[in-house]
C-alpha cells in the first residue's frame, strides 16, 4: 500500500489545485493520474527532492515505500519550476535547505 504524506502547505499548480481530490483519489486507489508529477523527498540521502511522474506509483517499488509530497504539478516543466521555487523558499541565508519548514 502506497503511503503518501502531504505537507500542510503542499505546493500545487492551478490544475492540481482544481483537481486535487481526484488526483489524491486516483493515487490512493493505485490508478494512473496521467500528466501529474509529484515532488517528493528523495530516496537518495545525497539529494533533497525527486520529481516522479504520478503514474509510477502504480508499480510495486513505489507502492512499498513512504513518500512525503512537497508539491504536485501538471507537466514536467511545471514540476521543475515548482521544485526551484520550493528550494528557494526553504534555503536559509547560510545556504542550508530546511525542507522541514515547508508548510
């Protein structure tokens, strides 16, 4: 069973904001949410975030891991732009990234 935890202030583009309930329902049911990309915590500790197409979550590997969703966007380009925004928002003046501060 997939375990997606959504941050309280999960970033969403206009499409995902409008269709949030449908997208979450599809993901929870293990169905394809075509064209949607999730920005999640990275599985590699040397990285901060990963951009994963939501349709990947139907595969057993992803269904057996827990993920924290920091953002969701329709389209890869929108997801890349949103990831940059998230990182800029959580970067301290000292250059430390505080992902725990995403609200």
